């Protein structure tokens, strides 16, 4: 993990971490409400590889009301961000019926359809409107 974080821009503290996380999502064309965080400790980003991580004080569960979807965000979230996509994502799980399925990829559909696609390691793929993940949702 140390090698992945070499040369990173690291921001500490909740206020600055929230700004950095939101700026990263916006820069790569993803909705700013995609990662509803709480008590952020650290946010890091390596421009050369796209590797990013977020550390929170505790796990957060959030329900996206427009799509009635419950999502869990671990204390440590990390993956690779690029234009319209977060891949090899760890630390995010979505509730499917009675199980929590890890989300491994989040992809903004191209050509643009106004939808986000979520893929899990379990082979589950779901598509939702981007508006469901707007800031404040």
C-alpha cells in the first residue's frame, strides 16, 4: 500500500477532506453525493496512477432516498479514479435483499445516458439515475 501512495496529495481533517473528495468526484465527472462521508480523517490522491483513498473515523451507512438503496462505507475506502469511473473499489457495499454486496466498479455510462452503473464482485450489476447521487441526496 505504501508504494501505491507514493507521491500522493494528502489532505487531513474533515473539512478539507470533504472538499478534496468532492473536488475529485467533480473533476472526473462523477456526482458529488456519490460518497456521503462523515468524520473524515484523511483523503489522498496519486495523480499519476489515479489511486485515491479516504479514511473516516467510523463506518457510515447511507440510504439514497430516490432509489431506496442502502449503502455502507467502511472506515477505509480506496480505489482508482478516472474520467467517469472508479475501479477496483474497496470499502463500499450495497444492500441487495438480505446480503451486503461489495461494489467494485462505478461507471458513468458512455455515451452519456444520465445513468451510473454499479458492479459487484459477486457479478451483480445495477444501473441508477445519476440524479440519485447528487450532493445532498
